[in-house]
């Protein structure tokens, strides 16, 4: 068995408008995500569910976590392979369907744009390996696809 890693985060509801949850429309979905000495992340629900559009919602953070995991593995693999990445950005997208029982994600697509100083073809190929290594992508029950664009500068 491999090494275990444990993660702790605090989620604190800060949306009590004075009446608690006495009605569905009577409270804010505002909350904070806190972890150790790091800055708090302001969260809410999706605006479709009465959330604040100026705060991150769990669905956005979920897609961002998948994107970040892929990026970090990709950068690691490039460094090991002698490929110098000079920039990386991703405009990731996720699709969730709402059902009578709740909802679920049906897919996430990553769209990384990468600039490298060496072979763009070798760099492009490492996305498949990064996908296989990503802890989060291997933990979900829907496809995480990637449509990378790699450019040599």
C-alpha cells in the first residue's frame, strides 16, 4: 500500500442574515474555505441556486482542482524530460446535470495552452501521462478530457 496523505479544510457558513435558515430564501449561501494560515477563499452557491456571483462556487473550485492537478503533474513531467515550459494556462470547462436527486458532473474538459522552448510534439505527448498520474482525475467517475495546444517559442 502507498503512503497516505490527509487534508483538512474548514468550511464556515457566514450567510446568516439574522434569521438563520427559517426559509429557503431567507439566508445567504456565503461561506469561507479556510486551511491553516492560508487566506480564506470566499465561496457561495452557483447563482442558479441563489448564490452570490462574486464568490467562487463549489463547482468552479472542483473544475479548478482538476485543472491544477493536471498542470502540476504536467510541469513535473516536463521538468523530468528536459522540456522547458515558459508559460501554461488553462481555460477548463465542466458540465453538470441537475436531477431530481441532486446533480452530478458528466465531464470536464481541460484546454491547456503551453509554450515551450524545445520540441512541442514531445511536450504535447506528456499531457496523456499527466492525465494518468493526476490524483483527482483518477478519483472521479466521469471523463476528464484534455485538448492541449502546445507552441514552441
